[in-house]
C-alpha cells in the first residue's frame, strides 16, 4: 500500500534542487494544489522561483517552506545516491528528506485531506513557497513578503515546516528566533619589516585589547523567551604569508545572535565605541540578516501544542534557539509564526534522512492545526 506523503516526498527528493535551482519541485506542488481549488500566483524574482497559493477567504493560515536544498557534498560518503530517494529500515534517505521536502509533502497531503473533509472551510488556507532559503535568501520569501505587504494581504497565522524536532517528533517547536547581525571589520596598521617594528604598526598587536573586550562583554542576560545575546568571531585574517613582514591590516568577521533585549543599533553603537576607545583606524560594514521575532501563546501556539500532544503524546517545548529561518520575514506581516517539522539530527549532513512514520504523523498534525484554525 502506497503512502501519499512518502510518495510525494520521494518525487521531490528526486529533483536535485540545489539552491536556488528549483528543478520542477514547485510545479509539482502547484499541480497538486490546483487540483484541490487553490489559486496560484507565481512570483519569480531574479534567479529564484516562488509562489503564493490560497483557497477560501477570511482569516488566513499559511504554510511556508522551501524547495531548495544544500549541496550533497562528498558523494562517496553517501550510502545511497543523495538524489535517489531510498527507503531503508523505516527511514527515507536523500538530500532534503528532513530539510525540508518531507515537510512540504506532509503539508500538501494534509491540505488535500483537509479540503476533502471541509470543502467549504470558513478561513483561507495558503502556501508561501520559495527556492531561496538555503543560500542568499534575497530573492525568496523576503521578496514575496514585500509584495504581499505592498498590497495589504492578510496573514494571521503561519506555520514554517523547518525541522524543529530534536530527539522525537514534536518535542520542540520554534515560536521565535534570535536576530542575526554580522560585522565585517578591517583594522589598519602600517606594513613593515619584523626586524624594524619601530617603523611599522602591527594591527594584530594593536587590536588585541579590542578583541579582549569584544569577547568578554556581556551583551545582555536574555529573558524568559530568549537566551542571552551571543557574539562569535567567525573569520580573522592578516599577514602576507611571509615570516618577516608585519602586516598592514587585519580583517575579521563576527556575528551576533541577539535577543529582544537588545537592538541592532545598540550593538553597532557599542562595538564602535570599543573601537574608538582603543584608538583604532578601521572600516566597518554591517549586515543585518534578520530581526528577532517572537510568537507568544495564542491561537496558533495553542493549536500546534494541542495537535502535537494529540498525535505524539507529548507537550512540545517552546524554543527560540538555533539559527535564522524565513520566519523572520513572515513575522513582519504581523502574523503569528511557529516552526514545526521533523527531527533535525541529519540536516545538511551526508545520508540525510527522516523517519517515515514521523512524516505520516506530521501530516496528520498539520491537518489538525488547519482544522483548529480555519475549518
């Protein structure tokens, strides 16, 4: 006996949709949604395919996700070909199985069952799908959201199918995410010969007190929803490769994952004050890739918790940890946003996989959430 969720997941995995090349995944989903009465609006931007689909009117519940995947990496490390979906020991293997083609399949099949059961549902069911989440995230969800906001589209609730579960399906849902702010900093000195340091100015040496302050600063203490803001140095480069040259500049990159206790403007001001305190000559460029967002308890969180508890027998933990997601863009529309998907243990790894029974249960959970919000 075939399983609609697993069948659709396999069809999606077969398409090597390395970001942002969709490889026909969205057309497959569009056809399924058109068959059950959805209006489809394709929204391509640049090299990225996106679509917005909806059925019904009124209070709107959207399911959001991405068809793109990260590269497979070293093929020799895969037990089976990454884009040949394989069922083995109750698991479905393939690139994107967990992140997040399995969730997309569960969503679409849930919508099909929901529409069959409630053809005249009272609210609007929608899908917001992109092929640019794993790479630049510049022509995907953020552009769709800008378009929807410009015409005052209504979006009340949104469930993002990112793999949120840790050890067991539904043990954790994301009801918010931290903001992400990256600094690209160049500190200037004067190049010279290591034997004549009095004629040079070593930017590595000069930057050490600043680095000490940067690493040892407590930015905030977090709050009941968010952990404390963290700063991590990701890259640092200086020198010519020669052992007898004092470098003329040092480049470094560091990232803040920040809570709602702190704004990006406050972080920028504090870092620049440190640089001036240590009399450094510098250039500094900032890149804000996302503001923090939070969905407190309400209709969406209640529906998700109820549905997980019903099918999994556990109450999920609410968390704002982890990296960024497209939820940061969708939250700008004023929607309640929650992320719920399969176990994330193998995402972006070789031999990525998802539990078959979990995907089937996930689809039932998604359907029950629809029923709670818009039937």
